[in-house]
C-alpha cells in the first residue's frame, strides 16, 4: 500500500464511518453529494492533469501506485473525493453541534 493511500485511508476512515450516524444526515441527498464530489474531481482533477502535463509538479513513484487515470496516480484522484467528503462531514458536524447548543 502506498504512503499516499495510507494517508487517505487514515483521513477518510473516521468521517466515512461516522457519516452514517443518523443525526448528521450526510447521506440525506446522495445525488447532491455525488454531484458535488464529481464536480470537484472534474475541476481540480483537470487542473492537476494540466499542471502535471506542464511539469509544474509530479508524483514520486515510490509514494504512489503505478495505476494512472489520465496521467494522475489513483491516489490523487481519490484525494479529490476523500478530502472534500471530510470537509462536508466537518460542515455537517458543526451544523449539528450548533443546533444542539441552541
């Protein structure tokens, strides 16, 4: 397992598991969640593809799998789904806690 994938799993594991806790309601609009994550993957993934193509940055072969999706390592594509999901999770937790304080 690559170091990048380990980091993604550590980052997304707890938010993913806790996202099924009913009061958080993260999965109440699955189509909106899928659309949001797809849009982020498309926008930032496109920029990443362009930047790696131009040579602005690269990925160390020792840190990622050899599997590529349009010139990006698999882990980089997953990054654009996992980290935004963690942000959405954090947003929902904050909203839940704000409602509990009222």
